[in-house]
């Protein structure tokens, strides 16, 4: 369910379980908006890098038939990315609640280094 995004526009909070299931099923394109140094240290397998510091909505990867979902460390920057996309006229409103911290807390795999 979409809700008002504190950073503008609307947001839909997806759980890490929903995102993991979507990644495994091939129905989600996870776009990680953390910075390069964070991504180099640890990442979610299959996530696409798209740092918020250089965010340009028109350059977002085309998800094709997949649902594009933003992620970050804790869920704040991913909501900012969704707000920025919507402000640019791109209807993207989903993010992974809790970010990679929630992903790891759930015991899901990450890639280090």
C-alpha cells in the first residue's frame, strides 16, 4: 500500500522477505543507492549500483517487466531516491524497508569486499 513519503511523493514499503522472494523469482530489480565505498564493503547479491549522490532519474536502469525497488543502508536514502524519481516524473515508489541492515538481520546473504 502506498503511503505519503516523508521526502515527497508516495512510498510503498516492501519487507526484506518480499524483496528476497522477488529477487529469487526474477520479478524485482533492486537498485542500491548507497555510495561506492559502502557498496565496495558489502552488497546484496543481484543489486544494481546507483548512488544517491549522483542520482539522475532519467539514467535509472530499465527494469523491463520487473518491479524496480530502491534500497540503501537503513531505508532513508531509498525513500529519498523514490521522492527524487517521482519529482522528475518517474513513477517509482517502492523501497526495501530497513535497507541492508534489515536484510542482514533477517540472516540473508551479502557479498563482502
